[in-house]
């Protein structure tokens, strides 16, 4: 650096104030903007909100002032290496020079990663990342809340993928995803949905960017808002390799905003397949129950009145065929009604109710065919000494030892 030519004559005499003012003017004129890299120390915050600190390296140190209202996107701490942009000036009252900061940033990715690791350990120690806190995602949400920028590509990607897979109602909470206010706005979005209770799941999303751009999603205010959410939260911040601290607090982490949309809703094809599988299971289960009932009827030892048993067996066959036709018809109708799939739980409940009624009816028929009911209609059973049923009048007079009626047995 070239040394400037002196402009003060040796015979000039200045007052202390004049010399200080002259020095201040020279420094501020020569250094209207300067960027300095170093390590922070002696950080203090005045009651006015201004912050005072020192930036230093191995051989020198300089005072720094950050006026209240100057944007600072991360927590300042002793030992943190930063790059400060500002104006070099002097403070005549103490005859020292200082830099008035207009901006401050971390010096390199290493410093950022160190800060994030320390913050991660702190929040993990509080239990905010525990697996026991994770909530399951709803299988078929009807309304999804999205916290992201309304003008960013992330929101468009989420909407497009939802339309492709399974259209649902989406409520957007607009929030900036980069800059000094981003963390507070994202946290406010999560808290809003929890107060309103108007969504089934929340997506917190942002497109890719540099590590510095993604820092709002590692701020404590965002992590705590997601960890304390009563509504399940899925994050889709950045790209596949990007892990922000909010990802550890979320109930599910997706690699991208598009991945978040894929994780939160199923596809129409998978729902149709699930429906077909359920219908097949119901049909097979019902057919098995009916076969078992038929076998029980065929094993009944009392054959009279035989014609009645045959008619009941035939009716069971008719019911089996009818139910098969009904189930197949219902399955065809269900495929065409996938556009109103949100009514599927009601349809399944009605179908299960009909099946239960059919089974109850079959059970009632089975009970009505028992020989006790035959006895109640005025019939009786004659038995020999070995309790065998006597079904012929020939020689019955000497063999009958008891007669069973509906209300009891008479011994002879």
C-alpha cells in the first residue's frame, strides 16, 4: 500500500480538538467503505440496543460498533470469525479509531458449520430432536398448509406435484425464506396453522441455495416452532444434501419441496389398488364365512323337516351369488367415484354394515334350523335307553324310555 504524502507543515500548531477533527476527516475520507476479516471478542450490548465489540487477529485489534437496526442474521459470540463491512472512523473522546458496521457475515463455510453444530448440540440436549416427539403423517389429508414464499419456485413445485398425484386443498402462509426477517416469518406461519387448526399437515419449504441463504431454517425460533407444533410438519428445504436444523425437529424430512409433496399425499393409482385389495379381502372373507355356515347346516343330525333345510341351503347359495354381484358392482362404482374419494370412509362403513347384517341374518337362519325350534312347534323326540332317537313306530312301544319336548324331558 502506497504511503500518502504529508500535508501538515512542521510549524503548524493545532488544538487537541482540531487535531482530532482533522484526523477523523482524513480517516473517513480515505476509508468510506472497508471490509475487515477477523475474530470477535468483548461483545457487549448497551441498553440503547447498540452493540460494541472488538475484531482482532494475531497482531492487531480494532473497535467495532453495530448500531441498533443494523441487520445481523446470526448470533454473535466471542471467537467467531466474521467479515465486517463498514466505515472506518475515529472517536476523539478516547483518541482511538473504530469501524461502524453496516453489515456482518460469517467468514467462510467452516465458521457457519461450527456454529450450526454447536446450536444442534444445544437443541438436541433439550430433547427437540427426539424420535419420541415425531408424529405420524396423515394417510389422506384433505387440507395442507404450506409455509414458503408465494413467488418462489418451491410453492409452484409443490402445487404441481399435488395436482399430479392427488389434488387437495392448499392454504399458503406467505413468508420470506431469506434475509433477516425470514426466520421469524416462517416460525409465525407454523404457529398460525396451530392456532387456526385448519390444516391436517404443514409443509415448510424453500428451494435450493447457498448455505448462508438457508440459515434462517436453522434459527432457534424456527426449530422450536416446528418442534412444538401439534400438527405434523414435513420439511422440504434446499436440495438432497442440504440438512438444516429444522429438518431434525420436523416429523418428516423430504429432500426437496417436490419430495415433500410426494410424501404428504398418495397417488390415485395406489388408492385404487388399495381399494381393490380391500374389496377382494372382503369378498373372500364373506365367502369363507358362508361356506362354514353351509357346512354346519349339513352336519346337523336332525334331518326333519328335510325340505326346509334344503330350501335354506338354496337360499344361502342365492345370497352368496347375490353378494358377489353386489360387491363387484360396488367395486366398479368405487373406481368411477375416485374423484370424490374423500367419501370413501362412509362408503366402506355402509358396505361393512350391510355385510354384518347379512351375516347376522344368516346366523338367525342357522339358529332357526336347530332342533330346539322344531320342538317348540309341537314336535317331540322319542329316545331309547341308550339315548338313541327312535324314528320308527315298529317295536317302539317297548323301546321308548324318554320323550323330549321343547320344555323338558319325560321319562317313561
